[in-house]
């Protein structure tokens, strides 16, 4: 008796530069003839994700009518966002109360949260469905996040030690989810909002922002935001001490003598 073979799928990328199209080959079990399983093959062309720089992104919005969807978390969005954008976070704050999540949240808040102001988040389960309820699959969407594509270095240990590189991005991950859900016109900014430059005459007003800071600085929070101020204060103190010792050596020596011996 012929065994049951589960459907299989193969994805082959085809594209140039940072414009990617996917060819999807699906194999489905068909009828059995003379004890042999016959498979049907379907070829489907999946949506194309267009990766652009900030100037090209402004043209997509101003000229081609793309709708901006901000996929950053709520904290970064509140600090600064494009005035005309639609906000749908790919990750939301994780307030789960199970013991494992509580431990992870505590560790996170004492490190990444404290120094970089990053919230403890989890994937938004309503991300795709919420966008599908707001937009048709034919709409042109420009997905934006703070960092854009980042090159991340990882070591592959098994089966042989080697090195692999891959790109991480909230907007790219969001684009992948949406194109799988049937959205056909998706673009992402490769450099993220942190590299967005002031509007030119051609795109004046396209990326006007609102919030307590500039778009470029919306990802900065926590202790790192005052690092520069601390360095400036320490530098000023050291310079004053150097000048005091240089121009008033006698007084400096008396002060040193007053210092308690270690």
C-alpha cells in the first residue's frame, strides 16, 4: 500500500539588489496509479517587497500614493512618528504574569530596559488581522521601523563551525507576514527612521513628524541618553582640575596634603 505523503513546499528567491520576488513551488499528493503516488505541482508568484532608501521612500508616498505603516513599539512611536502614518506595532508590551515571563521581564528591565529604554515585548498576535481589516490587499504600503535592516553576525556551530550573516528588521519581518497574507505592494526603508533626512523641496511635508523628539532620535532612551551629558560634566571637572594644578600649584599641594591617606 502506498504511504501518505504530506504536501511540501519550496521557495526560490529571484531578484536584484534589494528587490525580492519569491517563486513558490507547491507539491500536493494526487491519485495513485499502479501503486505509485502521482503529485501535482503548482507554480505561484508571491508578492514583491521593495527595499528603498529614505529619499526613494518619500517619493513613493508623495508620488505613488503609498500609505505609511509604522510597526515600531508604542514607546518609540510616542516619542516621534510621521504625522500621516498608521500605527500597528509588530511587537507589544508583554504583561504576562507566568513565572517564566516575570523572570525574563525582571532581567530585561535591569539591563536593556535600564540602559537603552527598551520595553519588554512579545509578538503582536493581531498584527496581520488588524491591517487586513483596515486595508485591502491591493493597497500600497510603506513599512517603517527605527533601525531598518541591520547586519547581524552569528556563528553556526552544528554540523560544522562556520559563519552566516542575515538581516534583521521589524519592517522586513512585518513585510514577510503581510506578503504571506496576500498584500501585493509592500516597501521598506533600508536605513530606518533613524537615518531619515529633512524633506527636500520635492518631498516637502511628506515625513513631517510629531512627538517629543526628532524621528532620528526616537530610538534613544534610558541611561544612554544622558551618557553624553555625564561625559561633558566629567570632562569639565577634569579640565578645571588640570588648570587649577597648573596655575595654582601651591594651593593644589595644600589640598592634596589635606586629603586623608589611604
